[in-house]
C-alpha cells in the first residue's frame, strides 16, 4: 500500500512539474504584455542579435540579444547607410576614439549628425543607461535595442523620442536639400 502511495505521489509531482515548467514566468508574462502594448501602438518588435563592440570600436565574435523596438523613420533619398550606435560590451566610462558617447561606438556611420540630433540621442542613452544595447537610424526606421526591463510607459517614451527624432531628421535632410538647391 505504501509503495502505491509513493508511486502515485511521484507521478503527480511529475505531471505538476511538467505543467509548471511550460507555464510562462512572471517576467515572460510582463514582457508579453509589454510587446503586445507596443504592437497595438504600431511599434514593430523583433529580437535582434547586435554585434559585440570592444572599446577600440572593433567588432568581436559573439552577439548580444535584445528586443528591437522599431518606429517609422524619415523618408529621404539622403538616408543611404544610416547610423547605428552600439553599446561597448566593456562597461567603461571612457570614450572610444570614434564616438562622442561614453561606452558606445558607431557600428554604421553615414556621417556627422547635427548637434540637436546628437543631444537627442544622448538624452535617450542617459535616461536608459543600462537598458539599451543599440540605437539605429536606418532606411527601415528608427530602432531601439532594449533589454525590456521596463514598463509600457517606457514604450510610450520611446515613441515620443522617436517622433521627435523623426522631426529633427526631417529638418536636417530638408536643410541639406535646400543647400544643394542653391
């Protein structure tokens, strides 16, 4: 009789363990809610492997997985390669020689950006110091590589930030078009 109880107890624990193992964790449920809220707002969410950048600005083997939250970009025939700023995987306060951002480096750099855009990017990096892995301005849009350690309010802040950046970029490209037309 005792053997039957032990076998039944073990079988019950195996079934319960399997059920608990496949259930999403509290963090998984929070991230799913975060992504769903972003998608409802029209934000494209995709898991992206960002390259590892060392302090000297060189790409190393390996990658950092982050959720890329993408917002519509500015349409311009001047946006060729774009810009992508990636966090150095060495957590240091020094600046690399090719970047004005401490602990970050350019992975793609189409050319110098106006001070207003640089300051706008710095404001995002300052507000989300340890949470961001990359910020890109490419023909496909503006993407923020994020570890999703936040709330739906952060997605709203990212959207507002991207909208302001879109306006700054539009002004920048328009001024380039005006200067070329002279």
